[in-house]
C-alpha cells in the first residue's frame, strides 16, 4: 500500500507516458528485426546442418536397406518361388512406402539405366523385375523427367566417385543422389526429394525470442520507471533544497534589511543629534546675550530654533512622515526669508568663529511663497549650503545663494554655488536609476567621516520625492552649483 501511495504522489504527465511507450515501441521494432534476421540466419545454418547430417543420412540408410534386401534376394535366388517373389516385392514396397510416409520426403525412386534407357523406379514390383531380368517399363513416370535430366548431368561423377551428392533448391528443398550398388556393382542412384519441415523449429525459436524480448521489454520498462522515479525524487529533493535555500536567503535578506534599517535609523539619529546639538549651542549663545532690549528678537530666533529642533526629532521618528506634515495649503513659506535666517543665524555664527567662508545672497523679491513646511525647506537648503563648507578646505570660500522667479513659466529657482574645488567626476555619474551618485546614500568624497554621504541624500529625498521639486548639480569653471527648480 505504501508503494501505491508513493506512486500516486509522482507526477506522471502524458508526455512522460508517450516518451516511455515510444521508446518501448522502437525497442520492440528493433528487437523484432534482429529476431527475424537471427531466425533466418539460424534456419540457413540449420538447413546446412540438415543437408550434411539428416538428409544424406536418410538417403544413405534408405539405399542400404534396398541394397540389403536385394542382396538377400540374390543369395536366395535358387529357392525363389512365387511366394518368395511376393515377399521380396512387399519388402521393397515397404522401404519405398516408409520413406514416402515421412512428411519431409516428397519423392523417392531408383534411377537406373537399362538398354540405354533411363528408368525412374518407385515401386517394389518394378524394381524386382529390373533386377531379375523380367520385362520392365522403359520410361518411368513423367514426374521424374526433371530428376532424370539432373541425374544425366551427374551420372559420370557419381559412377566414378560413388559419393553422395546433394543439391539445394531455393534454400529449402534437397535433391539427394545416393549411389546404388547392389552386388557391389554400380546400377544407378537412389533419389530422394526432401523438404525439411522447420515450422515447428521456427515457431519454437520465435516463441523463445518473443518471450525473451518481452522479458527485456519489461526490464527496460521497469528500468525506465525506476529512472523516472529516481529523477522525480531527485528533482523533488532539489526543489526542497532550493525552497530551503530561498527561505534561508529570504531570512538573510530580512536580516540585512533589518540591519540596514537599523544603520539608517542610527544615521538619522546621529544626523538629528548633530543638527540639534548645533542649534542648542546657538540657543545657549542667545540666552547668554539676552537683554531687555533684544528680548523680542530673542523670542523670535529661539522660537524658530526650537521649532527646527522639534522638526528634526519628528523626522527622526518617521521614516516616511505624513504628507500633510510636509505639504499643505496652511503652509505659506517664504524661501528668501528661510535663506536669510539660515545664513544670518546658522552659518554666519559659524563664520564668525572660523572666518574661513563667506556668504553672499542675491534674492529675488518676486519669488512666490510655497505651500511647504518652513522647516522642510530648511532641511533641504541647510545640507546643500553645508556641503559647500565641508568639501572646501581653502580659505575665503565664497558661497552664493541666488533665487529667481520666471513669471511666464511660473517657475522658481534656488541656486547655491561656491568657488571651491568642485565635485569629483565619479560623483557626477548617474546610477541605474538615473540619479547622480552625490545624491545617493553613503556617497561622499569625505574619507574620515563614517557618517558621510547623508546631507545631499536627505536634500534630494525631501526636495524630489516629498516636495516634487527638481534638484540638479553642475560643476562650474571653479566650484559647483546646486539648482533647485520649483514648479
């Protein structure tokens, strides 16, 4: 039962069965042709053996029997009477009749020569008359004419050599000529026409070969089925191993994704912490410089610092923040005002401490407001400005921030350019998605910062994928230029 259940589980499709039976049919045809060829060759060899063994022996025994009967008659010739004559004739007829009764002997006769005439004798009384000087028929039965003609051609050879001569007709019929020498003198030949009956032999051989071919066919069938079963089992095991490998790969990918998310989240924490730490330092500076005269300015500046810190923490918690927290009609952000605040209250503070870079602003007063959260705009512009500072180590780097509005196209542009060393060519190449490498994560020309390649990536992700703007970068004759296109 287990075997049948196992077989039922195998997927024997129609093409498999067709292939198996096609192979078996071809095999059977080949085996049949081989059997036919083998049988024919075997029958030919059998006929040759029959000629050399059975046919010539039958002829020799028949001739000897006739000779002995006649010689015995010659010895008792003095005591021969009518009764004795009948006994001799009867004995001769028995010899002829016994041979004719055999299924494989078609003709038997004694061919002799009397007074120049050839006689074909197949009866006992005729043979008796021939040897005992009685009147004999001059011509034998007409059916032996062809045989007499054959004998005439062989007569001299048989008389001289006294050897049995056998000829084969159509590979199936034997003409046997045995020298007939009663009293030791050549009198003619005993002729036998023998047609061997090999049907039983052929049938037996055919049955044996058919049984053998059936056995081989069954063995081949079971062999093919075994091969198919083994192949199916192997394929099943392969599929199981493949499925297990896919599962392991999926688990590995999940772990890698989890790890990447953790690394990404760690970078976001670091980036947010870095920004918040910098802003908190500015808040401390504002607190130390607080007086009764600048309290209103203090509240305004510190409030924006605090809101930015809150936004940074909010972005840290959300990988994909809700769209209404980014774009909404309730937001009415003046990009020029954001640029001025970043330059005056973020980068000028750093500049006053280092003195290594200088900002210049050329802002278009016609630039329209955007329905984007002010601190989202801040997150776009601040990393691009910071990039011009971080990647230029020479003294007196000039960073220009330019805004322009094209009323005919209803399109605004914000350009951030510097006179530094520019962006390396490999970072200007596009990846498979058509994005410059400088805007991809973990891509930077800073080699000493393990958290590099995050600022431009953040600016691109927010401006292009969240705000629907366009961000491009180009190298100038000296320095580089980021261009943000709005609208």
